[in-house]
């Protein structure tokens, strides 16, 4: 007999799902009945929060939704943090959980893993949460989930299946077609595109602001920047949309003064797939970001077009398709507007308000990038990540992301890097600090199990260094920020990793090249209590 759980596996495979992240439990056993014989790979994490972060990292690199199986109650509450991170960063994630049997939902009778309102809890960190009450609902609800992933602002979706329905017969469910209908997102309205083209053609100092919502339009955006002769400022999640070395690409944060001056002096700004939110544009919370020129915004989310800075001209549509249509309207390349000169001047002044330690960290990161030009960098909340967010130059899109901003979940780095490594054949570099690393260090085991091609650069400063500095700056006695840390090298070796310590003056380029050639993952611990270890790398 084919069960509803088995039918679900077949339906996921038909949607192109090739990986599921999960931790089996008594409330999800029936979801696994058909999984072993399917072509879907299952990855077992050590904690549900971590498996959510793995799905997040996998989704960012692959462009496909990360799919998770979790148990009722604590499985869902544990993954909620990862769902919150994905919600904040517009990452497609499908979380399928069990829930107590029909007739027992929210009873308060003390059933195993019972929550008073699991559906309501999940709704706060998802585009929608749906409780299956009849097996016949499953195909439609899954279609709705992929409609969100394909045609709207991608965010987590939660589907819960009662325990008695998981094992019910699926003989009345429709046959799964060879090709399932999917949404093809479209461009903005042609009249709005024509008006945007007219504004941009008449601009003297055009500028592009690119966000994470534009990552699927990399080729078109390079052409657009060149067609307009316009500098392109790339936010954290947009790094690499214009490759390293492109004369119009700017990877400095819009919170840097030089970039702010560039924005303020631009007469027409085209913002694509960016929230224009605080963590990118006002990281120091000084209120100094200003956009006085005309603003054109392209976004898939209608509400976002009017958040933070209201658009003077709003284009609702898919970034890639809208930019394609805009290029047709723009026609031939514009006469020189000194775009490369404006970008170069911003580059030359961009580091003026960065401190020497940030410069050292950026030089270190760029040395790693040059040694591994195809690597993906996945970060936690740690000093090197903060430096990279201010000025790291990525070689390609989807190769620089972290959880240090937005929702800002500690512990993201290692599991997200494992997920990223499962989505690419290229090396993945995880940037972590000793504090955040201890949130999820058990995923060292998952990395070995999955054969993840992974290099962890672990900055050990003996605690929560950034928070300690903030407490001291505020005149608050530093309490709870100095941590006992284990022997990370010995710990990693116990999990089957190659592990070593980085010494001042050693070549980090040589270390990471050797690491990338190994069959096993590598951890390189950098003990850096005073900020001096990375100098002269």
C-alpha cells in the first residue's frame, strides 16, 4: 500500500527536490517509508536548528528550496530560529512537520510533543503555515508552496501532517504527472519599464543599488551597468553580481561614507531586489544614509517597494525578467557618463573610514579568495565577517553570505556551510568565531558523514569579542563574554577532521590550497586575542 508519506516523497521528487534535511523521530517515521528507495538524499543533522541552517545554505547556493523534515513540538520550535533567519533574508525553505493526530490537536491532554497551537507558532516565521486535514489537500498545498518559491518573495513555508494521515492510504490521490506546472515569473508592467528607461536615459549620474533579490539576474545586471555606464553598489547578499575587477562594481557597504557620497550625488538611482534596510545602509545606526535623487525600485514584493525609502517609480516584477525588458527599452549603450571614474574614486576613498584591523581582516579574506577563486564564503557573526560585509569583493554571486545581519542568528556558519557544500563542487570556506561556533559545533560530524568539501577558519579570541568591546565602549562591566573554550583542534580531529593552528607569518593561501585538496574537511584555528595574528599573513 502506498501511504500519504510515500506519496509526499514522490511529489517532492517531481518538484526537483534532491536533498532533504531531517532528524527522524517517532512522529516522522512514516515520512521516511519511501525515502530510502527514492532518488532524494537525506542529510541528518545533530539539531533541528542546524538542519534549518543547512537547508538555508543549500538554498542560497543552489537556488532551489531547502527542504526539512522535523518532528512535532520541539522539532518545530528548534527549527524556528533558522526559519526566522530565512524569512528575514528571503530564502526558500520548505519545513514539513508532524503534528498530533486529528482530534488531538491542541487538546491540552499532554500528548507527546504537543503544542497548544503549532500552526499558529509556525505562521510567525513563514509565508504561510498549513495543517493537512485531508490527504487530498497535499498536492494543492505543495503547489502553493512552490508558487511562493517561484513567483513571489521566497520565504519559508510550513506544512504539518497529522500522524494518522501520514500512514493513511494514498490510493485516492491523483497520479503525479511527469511534469508539474510551475510559475514563470514575469517582468513589471511595460509602461513602467518604458518610463524607467526614459529616466535612466536622461540621467547624468545614474547608479545601481543591487540586493539579494537580484542574484538570479547576474548576467543581465553586468550588461545593464555597462549599458548605462553606471556604478553598481552591491549589498552583502549581492556581492559578486559584478565580478571582482569589474570597473563599475562596488563592494563597499552603503554604510561607508564614500558610498554614501556617491549615492547622494547620483541623480537617478535604480534599486533592484534590495530592502534599503538598516543593516546594509545604516550599519552604524547614525541615520546618515540619504538618497536625494529620483529612485526607481524593482522588486517582487509590492510592499517592499514602499518600505524604508518610497520609490518615485515602482516596478513590480521579477528582477531578471524586468531587467531583460529594460535593456530592450534602453537600446544602444549610453554615451560615457564617467561611471568607471566615479566608481574608481569611490574605491579609492572607500576604505578611509575603516580601522586598521578591518583592513587586515579584508586583506586576509582576499588572500583566501585569491588562493581559492571559486570558493563560497559562508559566515557566522564574527569579526572577519563584519569586515567582509564592509568591503569583501566576491568573484561571483552566491559566494558571500552570512547571518551577522538581519535576523542575526549565532551558530549559523558551520551548518549553513555544510548545506552550501552539498550544493556545489567548489570549496566552501566557513568563517566562524569561537563563541558562535560552539552553538552548533556538533555538525562537525554531519560534515564528515556527508563528505562536505569544507574549510573552517575559526577565529578564537576567547569569547564574544565584539560584545565585550561594545560593553566596554558603553561603560558596562564586561560580564558573560569571556568563555572557556575547548581544544578545537583536538575536538575536530576526534570528529575525523584534519585540524591545525595558524601561526602568525604563515601563508594562509598555502594552508587553504592544501585544505581544498584533502578528501576530509579541514579546521584551521586562528588564536587572535589582540587582533595581531592576521597581520603579515
